C-alpha cells in the first residue's frame, strides 16, 4: 500500500522497454473503498513531472531557487480529496506521438492501481502542457469532465478538433503580457470554442508574463474549479470531427469508415426517445453505441434521420450505418482486409509513435566503411537524445538499433520496423519486397525515398537512398530543414504516407497519401516513375 501524499511511481513503457516515472499525489485519508476524482497534469517544456506536481498545487520556487533545486523535494501543501498524476513528457516533444501514449498509459496505470470515478477525470497543463491539454482533450473528449489549459501552446492541427469540445467545459488561464504564448491567440481559442457552443471561461492576468500558472494554480484553486464539473457519458448531442481512425470515438458514437488525412465529421442528437437526427461530412460508416443511454429504450425500434434520409433499425445496443453509392443504409461498412483502418492508416510519423526498432542492412557484401556508414545512419535516426539547446533539452526515448540479421520473431510481432536501405542491401526489406508498393533504384545516390506501409499487423517505414534528414549545406538558413542538427526522428513529423526527394529533404519531387486501399493514385505513380529511379510493384500499377 502506498503512503499518502506526493511521491514518484513508474509504469512499464512498451515503447522502449523502460520504466517511466510520473509524480503522484494520494489524499491524506485515502480510502480504497471509495472512488476518487483524478486530475492529470501536464508539464511544460524544460520542466518535469516532480516540478509540475508542485505547480498544480500552487507551489512556486522559493526565492533564488532554481528548477533543478525545486525538483529535489516535495513541500507540505494543503490536502485535497483528489488523486493527481503528472506524467513525464520525456523532454520537449510535446504531447503527440510517444508522449501522448505515455499520458494515456499513466491514466491506465492510475486506474489500475486506484478506484477512480470515471465521471470525474480532469486534464490541465501549462505552456507545452497546456497545448497537450487541448490536443489530448479534444481528440479524446469523452474521457474528461473538464479541461483547463494554462498559457497553452497547442501542436499544429489542434484547431481542427475544436468542434469536439461541445460537451467538455474549458477554462483558459493566460498572462496578458506573455511573450511566449501570445494572449491574442488564446483569446481566439476561447472565442471560437464559445461560438461552437462550448462552455468556456477565460481568465487573463494583466501584466503577467509566461508564468501565469502561478496565479492559475495558486492555493490549489484548480481543484475548486474542477469540483464544479462531472462528465455526462451519455450527452443528448455528440459532435465529433477527426481526420484519422486513431481518434474515432466520442461518447456513444464511433466512426467506422473515413479517409485518413481528410476531415470527417458527425453531429448526432436525440430529438426524442429512440429518435436521432444525424448530419455527416466525409463519412461512409459509423456506429451508435446506445446501451445505457437514458434516451434509448431497449426493445423498441430506432428511428434515425441521416443527412435528410429516414431509416429505421431494429432495437439493439449498437446499430451501424454505412453509405453505399451515396445512400445510407443500416449495416456496418464493409471494408477490404487491406483497407486503411485503426492501426493501419499512416502517416509516416505513426511508425515511431509507439514501439519501434531501427534496422540497418548487412546484405550486398558491403565494405567495412560502407557497413559502418549503414550503422551510423540507423544510430542517428534512433538518437532521440540529441541535445537541442539549453531551453529545449533532450528527448528521452531509447529505441533499439538492430542489423537485419538480428531482428527476432518477437520484433516482427511487437514492433514497427524502420528499415534503412533497399531490398538489395537489407534482408528485411527483401522479406517484404513483394507486398511493398515502391522500391528505389538510384545508382546516382541523389534521391531519398521514405514511406510507411502495413505489414504483419504492424508498420514498416522504409528509408531508401538519402536519409530523410538530409539537408543542402549551401541552402539559405530559412530554407533548411528545422530538424537539421537536431533529432532526426522529428523530421518525420508533418510528412504524409510517402516522400521522394532529390538532393535534400527540401527538394521534394513527390509526396502524398496512399488511398484507402493503400494504393498509389495514377498521378502520384506518374510523378514517382517519371524520375526513372522508382519502381512501382505490379500490385500497384
């Protein structure tokens, strides 16, 4: 049994087989027989889990105390009847990819250890963590009873998920003189959410710079704020938008058929008992998960209007609908086994968002120098701990690097594989050669080809020719890759399903997404083959 109060515990991360820490607070009179509200709190760039737990309880550094010194101990603070958990973001990658997975793993670990009230789970964070609060809050809205972003710096693309906040109260805190996160942008966030019908509060502290968390969390006031809210797991109306299967569910609605990379949306509302009105955009299939909803009576037919068309379904706890030739019908969307879906949709960065291994080739009788160069390329890609400056620090992810002849059956089963080389130089690429859509054959050494593809229930990411972080040393600084000299893996962020470039990553020849069946469009195929260095396999011609 854990002692009450602040402490640090760990969970096992299957991303890189490490024990990952998170700071945890247990109430003074913790009682395992009752259910507790939970606050997940996300730290900012350059901070950590220990320091952040102090912050959310309103404890700032002592006069003259550095963050390093403040991280060494937990002071006394006023007890609250909440469990609080603060994950470590492994540096400054933001809260997408591996760090996003860590947050969800921490949530699962806390729920495994302690009795948590599912309707009183809250999310807050500051700066980078405020941005993570928006990202994780809006992509998975049905987890949270309320969210509180503090001086938030959200990752790119977060605004597309703004409609999802319909049923989550959002309270922003912001410094009026913040030079890092400009208040104008946060005011716009609050305004847009309010226009979308979200319950929004915006608190701005005049003259306060980037450390608005001092005021936002002062005296533990965030717990008082959260005490006003409980999640409704069965709202009358669900509005949800997404561009990927990774985020495909909210409350009693699940999206079953969409086009990854394109926005899909649903707005579903009970108009009366067992009557639902639905509008959709960019969607070809969805399921209503009705068991337990107070507006649904089991045993009675369900009347549904979808985009103006009226349908009636037999009584069931879940009812699916699909669109065929433009018309909606009752029944689940039928997709080919090879079609894109959850865990098999790309884009490229998804290969490194969970457990993955970097694999270099030993085939083709390389010289000692060539063998060293192949290993060096894989090592560079796997070195997430590259120093990024005094503010940005290091990113603490530790994937393995293997030779192609060292990859074990368990690696094929459990990990995405980042494969360097070609089918002539890497035996793992050769293993998958018949199913892979494209191959690079570039004797000149001028091109780089990077793409993601599903194989064996996992992803393979193939990097042939020049690695994706290659830059033109003579290019003007404004044209150089922002990841030059930094973490190579970060260069994959923002890429689609495939990229072919010549000379440097800035000189893109062709890029795009595979279609819903993981095939190339005719236009993309022509761009790739016109170079004379890319072979498209028979299955994709």
